[in-house]
C-alpha cells in the first residue's frame, strides 16, 4: 500500500492526483470489522473514488428496506407520541424568517464565522500571504462550504426520514416521523434559500458526507439508517449548527439556526428512543458490536476527514498539498471548536443507546473523544435547553 512516505517523495502534480485515492484506501481499511468493511466499502468506492456526488444530476441510489404496515394502529410508544404532539405544536414557516436582512459576509461587522476561525498566521508560515480582504473572502468561502454541507446533509435527512417512517415498526414512530419529513423539507428550503439569495455560492457535496449518506440510504436495515441519520449525522449537525449559532454575527442566520436546532433536538431524541431498547434487547451481541464499530468508523470519518477540501481545491490546490491543508484546517481554532461541540452532543447519545461498551471505549479514548462520555444525551435535553446553554456560553 502507498504510505505517506512514498507520497512525500512524489512530484507535486502527481501527488495532488494520487492523494485522494490513498485517503480512500486508508479509510476503507481502517476498520478491523469485516462486516463493517463489507457494508461501507461500496459506498466508499462510490463516494471517494468515483465521486458520484460530483458527477452532475441526478444521483440515483437504490433503496432496499421493507415498508412496515400495521393495520391495527397501536399506541405503542408513549414517549414518541409525546414527541409527535410537541412536533405538531412547534411547526414554523420558513417564510417568516427575517429574509429582508441584507447579508454581506465580507463585512467584518457581520461576518458569519469569526475572524479567529482560521489561523491565518499558520498559512503565512506555509508561505501563503493573503490581504485583509482575501482573508475575509476565504472566511466567507469556508462559511458557504459549511452551509452547503448542512444543506446536502438536510437533503439526506429528508429522504432518510421518509425511509425510516416507512420502515420502522413502531406506529407512534411513524406518526412522529411524518413531522420529521416536513421539518427536513423546511430545513432544505431555508438553507438553500440562504445560500442562494444571501451567499450566492453553493459547494458540491463533500465526498465523505456522500459516503455516509450513500451507506445509510442503501442499507436495508432500518436501525442502521436510524443510527446513521438520526444519531450520527443529526447529532453532529446539531453540534455544528450550535457552534455556528454561537459564533455568527449575522442576525438572519442566527435566527434560522435557532429554529432549526429546536427541530433537530427532537429528531435526535427520536433516534435515541427508537434505538435504545432495540440495541439492548433485540440484537445479538455480534449484531450490536457491528453497529458499535460502524458508528465508530462514521465518527472518525467525520472527525478526521470533514476538512473543506472543496475550498482547498478552489483556493490552494497548486500552493499546498492536501496534507498541509488538512493539518492547517485541523489546527484552526474554529474547526477545533466545531469538533468539540459536535462530539459533546454525539458521544452521550451513543452511550445511551448502548454503543459505548468497554470494548470500544479505548478506541474513542485514543481518538480523544472519551472526555464527552459523561455529558447529557438528547433524551435529557430539549431544544430550548440547548439554545439556553448556547446563549449562556
Ligand atoms: Fe434537518
Ligand atoms: Fe433532522
């Protein structure tokens, strides 16, 4: 296999072309669980090597789940029924956001991400000097990139929510799921409107995000769809939205994120409810272990590889290697904060659904993620509490 050392000795131009493939192979051989490898590898090939998310429209994905009907309409899950009631009461209209606000992401007073988000000093020491305006533009590109990934994630969430509404066996879960489909449709609407009319820029889907969405949409097992979307992608998105909500000086985006966070808090709560007992009582130990390893793989995929390469390709492809860019982004204060807040939300949810056994803990520990183990999970925190916590921080 090509190692980092071999890569370092390649001429810049060849290295630039080979590096994404090497990353793909490293990703697909990172897990020791053969079942996880088998279920993730085809998505890895489609996302990282064939770059299906970047090959124009449409992207067609076959789905293989079973649609679960129940003609007796049982009240089987009181907590899900309560979430359904709350979701109906808390519906909102994206048109009511203050869209009249004039957004100028290059204005230092109204920047979407704070000036300290990127460490421009580190760029300078790598030989790249940007003017003040270029720094603000790069900052704005990163903000557009993040919001674009939020939007693409929301499209995945919209279809995954529809699939799990069909596939789940709890009737109260199906009713609740119908509200989530509406919520996700609204999130697609507002993020797209914001990018289209305020940022005038939309980035393509990040290859790693594509891999995760492809894997969960095509997996026939409802609980893997749930785990992928409701716990992993939504949990991480909740953290990312929260960080941006805290950081942004732009009032329209702040309001938009506040509304979206309250919906997402319900979605993650639903994921925890649906999976908690299923993982504990319904699965064999080897099935549970497979989910545990799958979740860890996805956590790593999001921690290590969600690094704005699409911005790199636009700005620095001929000036920095991917590795240098990755090191720069990983060390930047804004991304570090993102990672921290994302895992603060995610790890307690994994604990609550029984995917943090003593066997896997050392892996999370090595990845620096065990410090979040004792936090509150989604079933212990409402959307209002999350917003209050973010406002107080
Ligand atoms: Fe959403
Ligand atoms: Fe959601």
